[in-house]
């Protein structure tokens, strides 16, 4: 029996070796170390190594990211420019020459009778939008502001404004000091036949106050200097309807002395 098993085992071993040799001939190495040619031994430069096929899609990805960054940057830059250009309540630029600071009331009342008389006229009128201050240069500044004086887009004086300006005209009649009347508007744009811009509206408001004082107090018109400042000297930022009403105002500046230049 053992003699019969020998040739069978040898035959099986030969078949196994033949199958192994066939498998080795058909086996291919992993991608990345495959020679460019299978017909002979590898030559210099035949080794593929790490494949470079990723370079094209990677460069495409970088280009897409760059374009996206440029588009986002341009969008945000344009958005900031549009927001700044069309912001309706942006505070207007103030004058480079600030007004002289006011003196304390007790000192001002004792030093300047016109200041005291103007304050008394405002008290009798009972208007909230009247402010009277005495500056360090001894000029008296009377500010008339709020909806009781001027409606939106209008230059006519209301009855409450006239009730204050009437006694103030009597105070001004007792002195020959030069007077400066300055009109202001809020930031709301106006385009009408009567007032093409806020420049005309602010000057008309100053002229309305000056005409009323001249007529009621029989004042010399040569004492007056009328100025329109449009929306470019706001008393408060134009950020709410109430603040805009306060910026629709006229300021009357009474010079410190009769021989002084117009304030």
C-alpha cells in the first residue's frame, strides 16, 4: 500500500507546484509600484511611485476656492458702500467752529439783562423747545426748535412760536445790537417747487423769524444777518422722529455789544 501512495503524493505535489507557478505568473503588484512595461526588467524612470493623478482635481479645487473668496470679498465691500451711501439717519457733519460754551445761569443773569429778559419771555410762553444761553463772549443765543415751531418741510411759524417771538421782539427793540438768525433742517431730503433743497428751506425758516421780529418790534432790518445751514449742523443725531423735530430749528444770536460785529 505504501508503494502505491508514493507516486500519488508526488503527483499531487507536482500539480500544486504547477498551480503556484501559474499564480505567480498572473499576479500583479499593487498600484503605485507597477513598472511601465511588463515586457522586460524595469528601466530608470519606469517606476511610477506615488501617482500624480490628484494634481489636476486639486488645482481645480484651489481655483474654485479662490474665486469664491474674491466673490465674497467683493460682495461685502459693495454692501458696506451701499449701506453708507443710503443710510437716511446718518448724522451730518458738524461745523468746524464750535459755539462758545454757555455760562452758569446765576452768573449770566447778573451779567446780562438781555439774557434774563429772554429767559423770562421763554418762561411766559411755556414752550419746551426754547433754549436760551449766554456764551462766554457775552452773546445771547436763543434756539427755537421742535414741531411747535416748524412742521416737516414747512417754514411758516405756528401760533405758539409767535407767542414767544412777540415778547422777544420787545426785548430786542430795547437794544441796537446786531442779530444773526440761522435756519436749520433735519436730514430728510426735500424736493418741491418752493424748496428745491434743504438749503432753501433752512434760509426760509431764518427769514420767517427775522421778518416777524422786524414787524412786531419795529426793528431795523440792517441789524439782521440771515443764514441757512441746511442739515449740516444738527443739534442732535438724526436717528429718530423726535431728534429730527429738534433739528428743525432757528437760532437767534444777539451780539455782545451794539458796536460789535454781527455774531
